C-alpha cells in the first residue's frame, strides 16, 4: 500500500495514472457529493482536494474549505472530522448535508 501511495503521489493525476478514468467511478458517479478540506492538511492540501472534487464530472459537488477560526472550533487536521471534539459542530454540519434533499 505504501509503495502504491508513493507511486500515485509522484504522478500529476495521482491514482488516475494507474486506471482508465472510467474504471475509477469518478466519471460515472452522479449523486451529490460533499467535498471538504481543511487548512494545514499535509495529506490532502486544498489544491489536491479541489482536483479530486473536479474528477466527479457528472456529480453535483458541494465543495467546502473549512476554516476553524470562522467556525469557532479548534484546528481540525486530516482525520479530525472523526474526533468526538466535533460531535456538536462538524458532525452536525455533515449530518444536515446528508439529510437535506439534493
């Protein structure tokens, strides 16, 4: 897995370099999708998340860059969304997005 991740990271089109675009599902996925990024994410910087969201060419993409200070919450980090700390903030935001008819 680590070697594959490295290989992808060295290519401008990341994992798409190893697959036909149609084989990934990105081009055929047509449901709404919420795409989130956070500042100081060393695994998925904002530009990489923008690129990834753009691969869903047939989906309605709701793209959000979450700024902790603006949301009055602590720094989020790459895996932070899943931390209990964000139960009353980010979890609620995501749940509301899921429950809203698109």
